[in-house]
C-alpha cells in the first residue's frame, strides 16, 4: 500500500489501548486514546480471575462506546497478570503505577499504594524512577482485606462503613494486627458491651495507623499520593493524612484504584505494541 494511502487509513482509525490490573480482589481495566482515559471498569471477584478480567474489559469497552470486534493492544499487570489471557504483554505493577502517576501528577514523589492484599510505600525520583520502597507482605494489617473482615465480623456492609465510623463517639482501638486475632478481638469487644460503631471505628483507625507506620519507613517526600482501593475509603485516607501531617496530592479526580491500570494502558501505547495491531475502526 502506498505511504499516502496508509496515512489516510490511519486517520480513519482510532488508536485505542487497554491496561488491565488484575489483583487478588478486583480486576481493573482502563481504555485510553491519545493518553487520555476514555473509560474504565472495576470488577470485584471471589474466584475465576480470568473471567473477572474479561468482564472488566467488556465493561470498559461498553462505557467507552467502543466495539469489541476490533483488536486492542493490552498490557497486563498486578498479582494475576498471567491470567489476563487477552493481554499482549505484561509489566510490573510498580512500573505501571509510577507511569500512571507521572501523567496524573508529575509532582508526586511518594506514593502509598494500599489494596486488598497489598501495602507498599515508594519514593519516586524526578525522572519517574523508583528510589526506595517499604512493603508489607506477611499479614493483612493495614490492607483492604483487614477492613473487609472487620466489617463483616461486625455485621455491617462496606457501603455503611463511613457512616458507621462517623457515628462513633469513643473508638475502641484494635490491638492485634493478625486478621484472625483481630476478628476475635472485635467480637470480644462486642460481647463486653462496646458499641459496634466504636469497635468498627477503632479497627479502621488501626488500619490507618499501620499504613502510616509503613510509610514512615521511607523518606516521605512531598507531594504524597495514596492509591489503591483503600484510598477510596475517605475515613482511612483522612486518618493517614492526620498521622503523617499532610494532605494527599490531587490526581485530577481519577479513581485512585485504577492508576496502575492506567499506567499499563500508557505503556501499551508507548511500547512496540504501537502499530502492531490495527486499533478500532471509527463508529
């Protein structure tokens, strides 16, 4: 095909890319065009991670108004990246996270990423490189799973969490960091006559304290961002800010849970995946 004809053909195509961050609890997919977020989807799951990844992709495409008939270059990341069968390449989650942050707010120098099963604090250089990291791998303390178990043990729902914590007048601190022992502790507190609101508030405050303590293991450099699913919990985020004496950086209103998926989509666009696939036809 003549070069001019190829250029004309490319003008009639939308070069769309996808990033899929498959964690232990949720699948996140972001669809981008020209490094802008067209749409995203977050799908919680309990089993069959590959099905959750497909559901997240289908949902994101639907929200973007893009046909699923075309082939979209996709980069996968996260704990379950190998289960994203439609991905062309994979990339480390920290690489994707830093790439997403670089676009959303290039002033961020420290990121605290808290998911269902992950808690990582990292420093970022001016060139976007990873400098220093503190990570918690051996227990659920400070992670989303800890909060979910406490909420369930106290017979609340995640949707009720913020209102319940705000209703507390005297939070009862949870001292155990092991989720099994902590669950037993909060049940014992209820049996002793303490308010469920106060016990839940105490458990949430203990999560915020754990997150802050991990962040302090590295040099906290402003600006500081909090990402991951737990960052969407306004009570936890506010308490971590209090512990650290700062305000978290603005990410332009982007859901903090999809930053790594966004970074993966950016890497798909910037890698040699560009031009390897035809993109999506307009309309």
